[in-house]
């Protein structure tokens, strides 16, 4: 190219990269250093450009000659190290089993006490059903975040939805404080939607209850379905107990239907979902 009528935008010793314009309408065809600028040509010492972020550690200095295959820089990065998940089992048990005592002594910061404090705080400003709902939502969030934190510390990632299914069962029941005229038993753990349905159909004094969080073992063995309970653990004891009393499993839950390969209940048109929406103010979208 002729530079007699065009002025170069670079100087000797300057580095240019591939595609950089150093003369009007002309761009560099390769990366390199300008070693000479003459009347009709520019001499370029070909080099290789390496781009890296500021946190990289360089091993060479400006102007230094580098041998082939010599290390030039080190790039730092974060790597999630997978540890032994067995180390996290005691911590996971504190969430999944929700113990209220340790060595016979009550735990001041147990999940049950935290739930009770939240419920007592909310029931002064919200209707009873709403206070139960919001207090359970708070403890559910605590459970999800706590369990995920333990697994993540061991290098294991789990999607929230897998834990939410388990936690929903752990927080689906309330403890009866005053039976009223309902025919329930004091201290009994009953599904929240069932308690509200019984209260709606009861004349006179309604049952009083408070939300509860049960350990996964207690929640599973206390399920209304003996198929669901027996599939968890203590199969012989559960089946023997329910056989003696002649219990009938109406297959109302998801787990027992999955065990038998039956059609699962899903959709907003189900009676249970409609009742839940009426009781807890959940509307269809």
C-alpha cells in the first residue's frame, strides 16, 4: 500500500492486534509489533496476543524473550471440591428428623420451638388459618435452605423441588390442643386440611390446634395410608398393626398410588385442592 497520501495511525514499537485499523480502510491481518514504517509499507513482527483477566498471575516481564512451552501466566479459578457426604449426615438428621430434645434435654432452638414462636407472633395479627399457613411457610424455607447448605458444603447440588416434596409432608399436620365437639383426640396429629373440614362440619365448639413440624420418620409412619407407611420402614410392624384393626387404604395420597402404579391425583379440579383453596385463600390462576 502507498503511505504517501495516507498517514499511519501507529508508530514504531507499537503492538497491534488482528483486525485493528492502523491506516484508513486498512486493518492488520495478524497480531504483532510495528518494527518499521516506510513510504509504501509497514513491517510487522508477528506475535500472538493473549488476553487474560486482571487476577491472573504473570510469570514474564515486558520485553522478555520467552522460550517455547514456557509458562507465561497462571489463571486462578474456584473449584467446588466434592467431599464425603457421610460427614454431613449428622447435620442433615437435625433437619429431617426435627428433634425436639437431645440427651433428654429440650432444645431451645429446635424447629418445633421456632415454629411455635413464629405462630404465636403471627396469630395476634392474622386470622388463625392464615397464621398457621404463614408460620409453616417460614419454617419450610428454613428447612430447604438449611438442607441445601449442608449438601452444598459437601459438594452436592440438589434441586429445591426434591426437598420440597419431603418437607411438605413434614409440615402438613397440626396438633390438636382442644377437641371441642369434633370427636378428635387431644394431642393427636391430624392433616391441616382435614382439621378444617371437620371444623366446618361441626356444630358447637370447634377444634383448636397449632401447626407442627414432624421428623421424616414420624411423618411417614403416621401416614393415613398403610401402604405409604409400610414402604418407608418397619414394614412388618405397620402391616401387622393395620391388619389387626382391619384398616382400609383409600389410596388418597401420591405415594401409595405410585407404589401400586395407579393414576396419580393431579390438577386444580380435585376435591382436595378445591377445599385447600377455599380454606387457605388460594385461588386458581
